[in-house]
């Protein structure tokens, strides 16, 4: 298991600090927000409008200095997994976030992951980052033999499973990381999600975009 931070697009210093905390807890969104809320003095928190940028930055720096740890990894009794992924970009390009939910073979949730992607980033890039995020943490925590990826981005599907060269400028590093990760999973397939299909990763991507929208701080 690694605590290395995944690469991101341009983020404000404040959003970058939040992403550092997320990396420290394995991108578990709930664990990160709880830790940040506890670190903010008084009754403020990560998204509390009463918490100033200076207060939030100070809390984040103190939290990182004291050290953050990953929560315990949820046990899985199978080597078969389901991975939901989603990216969100406001304005396309705009503040963007990525979300991923890891499930076991019975579709019980094992991890809810999220992160900011960039302050002015397109939706396709966010989708790539979401897939990289989910695969990276899946391989860090488990030894998957079979995987179904549920994703709504036809661009990523065509590039990753269709064998096309990436059409989105600047996603080559993410595409290569995804290809490398999938090469470590003997059996993998995708399911294309329609817009009307539920995707539990969507809310996590939205929170990631909220973080990416933070000002300089």
C-alpha cells in the first residue's frame, strides 16, 4: 500500500492542501472531511462559510504536520470487484473533481473515494482521473482478479477498451497509468452507464469539484 499522492491538474494552494490530506487517508472522502472538520477550531469546517480561508489553511497545515493515517481497509472475501467512477467539471473546463466507489462481488461498498482534479479542467480529464483513482486504490488495497468498471464516459471507454489513442489533450499520463493498472488485473470489462443510471461516484466527484473551486486561501 502506498500513500503517494496522485498527480493533479492546477489547483489553488488551499485545494492542494486538501488534496494532500485526501492522499494521506487513501482518498477516503468521509475520513478526510471528518479529520479536517475536527482540525478547524470551533464549529467550522471544510465547507462551512463561517470558516475563513486563513482558518482553513492553518487547520490543514496543522493536520498535515501532525500526520494523517489511512482508515482500516474493509475486508473482501472475493477477488471479484465492481468499480464505479465519475468525473465532474463545472463549465467544462472549470473546477473539476473525480469520484470512485469500490464494491465487492455482492455490491457492498468497500471504499468511497474522491478528490479535486483541477481548477480549470475538462470533464474528460476528470473522467480519466476518476478511473485512475479507483484503479490505484483498488490495487493498493486488494488483489483483484476480475473487475467490472461502470462508467458513463464513452470517450474513456473508446480510448481504454477500444484501443484508440487518447483524443483529449493532456491526458496521456492518466491514460498510461490506467493501462498499466488494468494490466495487473487478469479479467476486466466495462459497463457503460446511461445518464439515467445511478452512479454512487457522482456525489464524490461533485465534492471534489467543490474543493477544486476553492480560492487561493
